[in-house]
C-alpha cells in the first residue's frame, strides 16, 4: 500500500533571506538588486531595511560633511558683510561737532564683471562633470570591466572647470594691480580695506576649490573604485557651486553697497 504524505509531514523549505546570494542549483538571484549609487535619482537605496549600507549612504555622509564645513564659511562671510556695513556707517565728530565719515567709495575694476562670467561658466562645467559621473550605463560598464566611459565624459568638463577657475584668480590679481595703479592701497580708507579683504578671502577659498578639482581630475585616473571617484567629484562640485554663490553676493555687495 503506497505511503500517504500528510501536509504536516512535508518538510518545509526555510524562507530565503533577502540578502542571501545564489550559490547555484537553479535558485533565484537576490530579491533586491543593487544599483549603481546614482546621483540620487531613480535608485531605491532609501527603501533599504534599517541597518543596511550602500553607496548612496556613503555619498550622503560625505555630502553632509562638505555642507557642514560650508556652513562655517557662510557664518564667516556673514560676519564679514556685517562688519562692512558697520564700518560704512561709522564715523566720529570733529572739534567743530561735524560728523566725519572716512568711508570713500572706490571704482570697482571692470575686470570683475568678466571674472564673474568665468566663475558662472565654471559652475556649469563642473555640474556637467558631476552629472556625467553618475551616468548609470557608464558606471555599470566600469563595474563590469568593459572600459572607462565615465573618465572620457568627466575629465574634459573637470579640465574646463579648472581652467576657468584659474582665469578667475588671474582676473582678481589683475583687479588688484589696477587698484594699485590708482594708488588705492589696503590702508587708504575702509572701502579699499574691505575690497582687498573680501576679494582676498574669497580668492583663498577658490584656490582651495581648484585644489579639490585637481584632486578629482587626478583621482579619475588613479582611483580604481567607481564609488570613491563619484564621492570625490560630487563633493568637489558642491564646494565649487558654493563658492560661486558666495561670490555673486559678495560682488553685488562691492558694486551696489559702496
């Protein structure tokens, strides 16, 4: 008489965990495929279970670090602008009870308008580089060892950004030399004092941004990890964008706040 298997006697197969890989034997691949990390769009890293780790989370950590550092820079520039207005409206009474304000407006060198255009164009080129670094098809090809398409897309835009940033620094030095020809030195009056101070401090920050872009350019050729290259290019680009935004407000202050 054939044996009869009752339902409660059938061996139950253990449920497969979501993170369990396929070891052969016709089993299905993992339920939740891993994506390339992307630029933050059209991926499902936000749907990962609590405690999971992925490229998206590492990228966000580095971005937050850059934004916190830029927050400190923002507070510094706000304090500088506040000191600008306080100095502009400060003065003293002389022996005849007349109000004396030592602030003498200066003529802004015209080269600064061209410098601003250089910086705005460089912000566009660095954004093109950042977006190209997260092109999903290119990243997938690199992970599969099919070539280096992201390098071909990103390097020209990074090179253009570094070149335009160098033109901006050159233009700032030229503006300083034009002021010296007008015999407007750092200590002449508060207006020239703040012009040199504002453009100098921003120039130092921008030189640091150029160093970051050069590091990203070199990293595109030397770093093997696609994820690390994405982080380097992305964080450098956000820092560069911030320097462009800061300059727009500082330049408006120098032109219209005199």
